[in-house]
């Protein structure tokens, strides 16, 4: 029986609680510092409250400490980790190897910022005692399967939904190089969402002012079974900067789909936490922020993964503009509209224009201001559904754990046991009281009193009364106390951390790293403090080099991408594209004139991006 985990993002406590209520088996959240989303920090008090709430359902809380750390921050990082251990955090997501010496016996997850693309690296991380590896988003289902088969005792976490980084995570230095904001420090400036000209070696413009590095958002809700069969055990939703409405909608959609998968394979899989969710709305991923959806490289290289026209949210397609009349227009389609809806369209210059609906009369819409470039025939998208947002602002889900309760006699009183059918949840309480025969059977009162589980996480699915136990009178006050203490005694069996943290040194495999670029550009190891220098030295790296943030390079490799512009523009001859007429090397050019050289490494099916001097 394999456990499958739905892992949800939490910008804050509100989002974390909503994630648990809507079906998440685990939540990842950032502390005040050292998380790869610097704008999504949380207090220890809030993280502790989230841990307490999640643990009631056997759910887990992982905290992101996945930035690189400078020497002067090591003591503070140690204090943060100590506090996280004290409040019951289930695991740390880390990138910087200096944290290995700080985390004591806490479970460690190797963040996707560790650039985890190969079985060799996963095996190395497992040897260091990591409990889980968060694989690169770029891996296909076949590549995930190969990693699992090579390292079967390592938990594998895969992304299934949300925004995509165009570079392999952890080895993107574009924001640092261009804006002094390190992605490895949680301060990504979204360089990949900018407009570029694509220029050839002769200065000819091939593409003008397009978002050539901007990708659509990932959506793999229809492929969870394939990922589970390949060996993935945790399905991660991206979005620690997203609001609570996003969390409610996306978590609900994926949780219901995971439940469907488990219903089809009850002897093969189970959820990694307890409880059933009653939903009061129908989730719809099209209504949540998205740039259009792609499965990315799930089935290998795909032609339609980029969002060249805009990096902004398109939303759901709602129809085409039919007729313009004065300050209003009609829409051809079946969608219904509400006052306050946000709509958008791509104009003739491939620019996204948005507007708000001031009044809706059927399919005739009256914008707050009529967009001047709106015309008949244009496709319309809704990126803010006012009616759906109103639903999401209310009570949308309730989570409870069905339990079996057993009432019976003891030698000197009565007892109550509570448990789940899978045996993971158990509790018991007793009360001393005389066995006085009742004038009438007590079964109805016992069921009424003992099943009042109120605001607890539990709902009584079945109450078993021991033969003869209902023949004795017990005051309702004693029954209430028996029930309350039984609920308070509940313990949930949770899998212990199985890491080997005290193990001997595990050498780098191979000695120079895991990708060819690591040898030529050793700053890719992201070594930013003396503890990390010592660590890599002990593990076989002959000359550890400082991180790019510590010692910039003159002409750096700033991105490694599986996304390839040759292919996406239809010019990959190896994959059936037409032969290009341009002269390479190609460069990307920002409006301010800064240029970035493209290198197509066809033997690795990879596009590298270098900053020019």
C-alpha cells in the first residue's frame, strides 16, 4: 500500500488552514526568512498553529529553508531551524548543504532548487540522509520512473500544477545578473516574463518584442495515475504567493481527482492523511489564475508550452466578440456573465488588454470603459469571475475524520474507545462509576450523547455498544466527560523519518557534478558560506568555487533551459522542423540593448543562455 500525498502551498496561515480543509495531505510554508519566496514569510506562532491544526488530520507541514545562506546568517539560520523543530515542523525543504549540520534529526527534503534531474544526484542525496527529493519540473514521466527504479527507497515529489520556471530551478542567475536580485535568495525578478527581440548573428531581427522565455502554467490533473505508477509519491501544487481562493479551488480539484484514483485502486494506494472532505462548490481550474495550461515535458518535448504573447493570466475562454454598439458589445458563446467580471483579449499587436464589466445584460456587456482596440471576432477570456470569487469567499469545504466508537464496561466503571477503520487513529478513556441497572435501555441516550463530536475533526461513522453495557445507567455529564477525554487522547500513527543522517561521507557522483556545465561553471553548486565550502570539500569537490551571488562571473551562464526556441519556433530539424534561414549564434535583446547569447546543445536537448559582457 503506497501513500499518495497532495502537497499544497501556503502564503500564510489562512491559506494553510484552507489547504488542509480542502483536502491537502501536507502544506509547505515559508518562515520569516530563508524561503525561496521572500515575500511569503510567516511567524513561528502561525507556523505552530498550522502544525497543530494539520496534525489533527495526520497531515504534515513542511517549511521552506531553501535559499542559499551567507556566513553572517548561519547563526540566525540555526536559531530558525531550532525553533521549527520545537513547534513540530515535519520536514525542512533545503537547498544549501550547510543546513545538514544544523537540522539535527529533522527530516530533510531536497528542494527543487537543488537542481535534481538525474538518478545519480538523487542517490547522492539519499546517501546524505535526505528523505525526499523534489524533482526538476522538466522531467518526463519516463525519466521519473527511471529515477524511482534506480533509487526506490527515496520519496519523490513532483510538481503537478502552477507557474513554470523556464530555467532548471536553482541554476538561474538572470535576476541576480540583471537586477541584483537572487532567485537563490527568494528574490526572483521574473526576467523570463520580459519582452525580447530575437536577433541572428548578422543583426537581423527574427522576432520582435515577444515574451520568448515565458511559459504557460503547468496542469497535470489528468495524469496523476501515470505519475503515481512512475513512482511519484507527492504531488506538489506551486503557488506560495497565491491567495486563499487559488488554494481552495486548486487543492479541491486535485484532491477529488486523487480520491477518484484511490477508489479505482483501493488495494494499491491510500491518502497520506486522514479525513473526508464535504465540498460546497464545484472546483474549476479554468477560473483560477493561469497563463494557459500545459503538461510541459510529461510526455517528452511538446510544441505548445510557451506563452509568447503575454506573461499575464488569460483565464477561461468565454466566447468571441460578436457585435459592437456604442458603449456595449455582445458575446457569441454560452458563458454567463456578472457585474464586475474581468475580461481580456489579445489585440492585433499580440498585446493583452483587460477591462472590467460594469453591467451585464445576458450576453450584452457594458464595460466600465470601452476598449478602443476591441473588434468583432476577437476571442475573449475571463480572468476574474465575480460569481465564482463570491462562492470561494464563503464556506466551501468541511473536513472530518469518520471514526468508529466502542462503548463498554470495565470492572469499576465504563470505557470508550475511538479509532479509524485503517487503524491509524486510536484513543481511549475510562470513568469510574457504579454499575446501576437502568429502568430502561440506555442505547438511545448513549448514541445521542457519544456521537456529539461537535467542533472536533471527527464524525461518528459507527457506534458499537458492548452487549449488556446499555443496561446500566450512567449520567449524561459522565458520558460527556468520557467522550471529551477520549477525543483528547487520540493519537495518529505517523510514519517515522527513515533517513540515515549520521551516515559516512557520500562522494559526489561523478566527482565534478551531475551536468557538464558544473565543471565549466562551478558556481552552479551555489556555495555561499564556509560550512558549505567544507561540506563540498569533504565530498570530493577539489576546488569549491563561490556562488555567483558571492563572486559574479564576467560572461556567465545565467540559465539552462529544456525549453528551446529553435523547437518552439518550428526550426528544430532533428524533430521535423524547417531549416532556419538565420545565421547563428542567436541572441535575445532587451529594449535597453542588453543582449544574451543562446547556445543550442542538441546532444542534451538543452538551450543555454549566457549574458554578454
